[in-house]
DNA sequence: CCTAACTGGGTAAGCGCTTTCCCTCAGTGT
DNA sequence: ACACTGAGGGAAAGCGCTTACCCAGTTAGG
C-alpha cells in the first residue's frame, strides 16, 4: 500500500496493466474508442487490485464538465425544505449527479455567496429554493448571470422573480381556495399569522386568503406578522390572541408557523379546534398525524424537488420557463364544520 | 462578454492586468509570497472587471486538497437527519467547507457507493450518520479504508461499529433512564415499537428499555418490530394494539415511529394520554408542540452535527476516538403520572 | 498481390491552477 | 565601490485526467 495521501492514479493502473494511460483511460472510463478485450480486462484487474478511483476533479477539468448540482435552501432543518431536498436528492441520484447542499438561514447575501462557490466548483446547475423578498437582489441577478455564463443552469422554486426557469407555487390561488373552504364551513372571523412582511410567499398567501374571505362577504382578517418559523408563529399567535377581538379561525401562512401557533394555544389553555380553528399551508408530513390534524394546502414538496432536477436536465429555453404548481386544500380536524351558534 | 461555457480563467485576468499568471495567482488566491501592492491592485481590478472566479477543481488539483465534506444520511426528509444536517451545514459554513449531501434511503450499499463517489471527488472528509446494522459491512469497511488511504477523514454518528472517530449515542442508557422515569410515574405494562430487528440503534433502545422495566420489577414489555419510519410506527402500533393484552404505556424507539403510533391511535379511537401513554426517543422538534406533547429522550441533534464537523477538523488520532453523547429524558404530557386504579 | 480502409495502441497536448526555481533589481554593510 | 542579501516577477513543471493525432498491423476489395 502506498502511504496516506498518495492516491492511486491512472498511470499507476496503466503501469500495473502494462499499457499506456490512454488505453487505461479508454478501458476504465469509456470513450468512443474501443479497447481490445484482453487489454481491457487487464486494466480492469489492475484497477481493482489497486482499488483505483478516478479523480473526479481531474476528469472534470479534462472534459470540462462536472456532475455537481447545488441546492440552496433557507433551512434544511425546516420540513418544507428537507422534503424538497429529499426529492432533489433522489432525482440527482437517478441522474448520477451529486448534490451540494447549502443553507442560507434566510440571509440573501448567503445565496450569492453559495452560488459563487458553486460557480467556482463549475457546478452543472443550481437549484434555488425559497421565497424571494420584495426588494430586488441585484447581486443575486448578477451572480446568476455569471453562473449561466460559465455554463451552469439555474432553476428556482418559489416565485417568478428570478430570470431563470422556475417552479412557481400558486400561493395566492391556494390561499384563496382555502379561505373559500373555510368560509363554507361556517367560519367568518379570521386571523392571519402573516409571516415576514417582505417575504413574497407570505404576502401572496396573506393576500390570497384575505381576498377569499372578503369575497365571501366577511370582514378582512386581522393580521400579525412574524418570522416564517415555529417561534415566529408562536409569537404572532400570542400577539393575535392578545390584540384581536373574537376570532373563530386562524390561518398561519405556513405549517411551521401553525406549529408555533398550536404551542401558543396550548400555553394559553385554548383548545383546538373547540375554542378556535386553525389552518396552515404546505402540508408538511408531521402535521398530518397530530391531533387535531391540521387543515392546510397541500404542496407536492418531494415532487417539486424532482421536477426541479428534471428542469435542470432539459435544454435551456430561450427565455425562462415557468411551471405553475398548484396546491390543494386538505380539510382536516383542525377546522370542523362550524354550526353557527346564533 | 465571452460566449457561454467559456469561463474566465486566471490567464485572462493576468493578461488583462499585464502580469504573469504566477503573479495573478499569488495576488488573488494568496500564498507565502507577497505581491507588490500596485500590481496586486491591478490584478484585483482585472478580476473584478472580468468577474473572475477561480476554478476550484483546478485549484484542488494543483494543491491537492479540496474543501468538500460529504454527509451521508439515511433520509434527509426525516427530522432526525435534517436536524443533524443543519448542524453540519452550519459548522461547514464556518469552516469554509462545502457539504455534499447523500441520502441512502436505508440501503447499505448506497453508503459504499456514495463514499466511493466522495473519494473520487477527493473529499476532505465524510460524515456517516445513522444506525449500523448488525451484520458487518465489509464493503463499507474496505471503502472507508480506501477513503482514508486517499487522505480523507471519516467520522460517524451512531454506534462504535466503524473503525473511525465516532459520536456514540448512548441509546441503551437513555432508554433505561426513560424506563426508570416511566415506572416511577406508575406505569407497569409496557409495549415497545421496536424498529427493525437488525438495526443496532433500535436494538439498543429496546434492550435498554426492557432492562429498565425489568429492573423496576415489572414484566418485560411486549415488542413489535417495524420500519424506523412513520409508517413503520403506524403498522407496529396497530399490530401491538391487536395482539397485546392490556397496556398502559408504549415506547416507540424513535420519535418518527411515535408519530405513526399517534396516528394509529387516532384511527383506533384511542385517546392519548388518557387511554394509553406514549413515549419516544430523539426529541425531534415538531413533536414538542403537539398535544399531548411527547415524552421522549432528548438528543442534541444539531450539536451532534456540529461536533462531527469539529472532529473532522481535528488531527486524526492513532486509533478511533469515541465521544459518548448522552440523551436526557424529557417528561411531557403524553405520560402523565398514573394514579394506579387498584 | 497491392492498396485502401479500419482497428486500436501509444504519444503528447492540453484543462486551469499552484509552486518551484531562476533571475533581476534595489537595498545593505564594509 | 562591491559582494551580499532579500523582495518579488516570470517561466515552466507538474497535478491526473481526456482526446486529438500519429502510426503499425489487419483486413478487405479489386
């Protein structure tokens, strides 16, 4: 065995097999050219003997193409993102690609940093997941351009704010549909845990919901903003409970916030769904089983990840493609039909 | 602008700045040697002008070291793993490293495949997370050796089965402690959702729990095996409910299975915790807030990820290091004190 | 039989960096 | 003045692959 750090190289294998490196390369890593069977066999044997593993960096350099795909999410511990990541991972696996994970923790400048790092890696593509902010991010636009200039593909999951192929989630329509269901169930005084004011996903869901409620002839919901997290939901719910008047149903703009809302209710002694109904958005797995099970708008998260990967595989179109993704309302126990107590 | 695919190279920058590539390299990417300030500035300006980004592959090849760390988990959508991944990600970020994610979906041969891919990438390290199986995996041992031979570090999180630095989770002790608490609360007839029979983590937790129960003078729990997943928990719980006699408390060997158990109870009309108490293991975030909140054994998942990264950074010891990680029992509402109804 | 067309091995030129090594030039000490 | 040193620029040798390109040996067609 060679000493540590001295990896086996192709020329080691070639020498062992008694052929040139060209032949070894052709035999092991495939090419147009065929290699005489007996030689191919000898090379394979040598490679196996030495436990050779081709240096992917060198290969990438020589052929000018890597097998790395970057995945940029806000927070991998958040079930929303981890479900998407799971889909990406599976699809990448099928395509023989490797996934480079980065979590921005909500800091937009990190997106730029990671994309830059990915460009340095000459990544084949980048998948950017997560809501855009209202304010346009010039630095990100520039880095995206540079990344594509270098031959990489970029795909986004969220809003059509970036000049790249995008899986656009129909937040607004989904929230409106939810509002419609909820009003049909008999609810009329709504509260909204609205998420961060500058996060487009949060805005869209909030607006869509409001629109649906108003369309049904009810007053616009009382909204409280807060982080797009469990703690944000907790705080927003607490504030809503303190400030708002009588409410019969609360809509958390995502399930993770609903999670926090549930905790806040528990701490306040408010029983769900008897004292108050609650609905979320996303349909993250863990909230399907709790009791009361959460009414929400289901998004096909894992498939979203897979679809993003398939967009990566397709040839780039002249202009950015937009693929709309619908959510479907799932009514569960947290919003039972309300028999108006008049 | 150059045409697509033609990335800017160091020699482009050097030409633009009117210096040699050597100087450009020294100015941009640092080295022992210093560069005269005015030249350095000119190079920096040229780099900025051309939006140069060093080819990491080429750098890696030239200096023989990459900045990639591999993370191998069973399933990134599982909150247990995503929490750990979150810690790894954060720590990698601080260390200026990139994380390559792979999900084995429980197939041991995938671990080997990924580790091999990581070796091809000349990854600096690999972090393998997740329970080992009883059967020894020679292929994995061999690939680990090869990986280290090539200069990479390997760290595991789970059991001390692999010949590498490991964060060993005290599953057994944790489960015993949990049993002790539970018996102290007055429970005596236990069931266990035991996970896969050949998964060591599951075994250890099951055994530890049994030991604790028996030590308290109660009969050994009835066990039902099942996948280490939500669905596995659901099925195991259903089976347990059908087959076992009167039970007052069920221990799911991980929280995700407990999730399924909760669903099974709901579908059977069994109220938690009134009709039955339930406890889990891991303390995944989403289960802290539901009601009844789940009694479990808390594991510092995120920190586990961070610690693994710090082990990666440390110089390798002569023989594998083992760092024991304790869980702490957290009693919540799913196991209220039981006032024995005799 | 002779030559054209293949087949398939080897040589060597990169891919984009880092890093020796060499060399010039300015600043020192005497 | 003069050898001596250190600072710092540049040429060039790799790092480990792939892939033209060249060329010898076969086979096939006439």
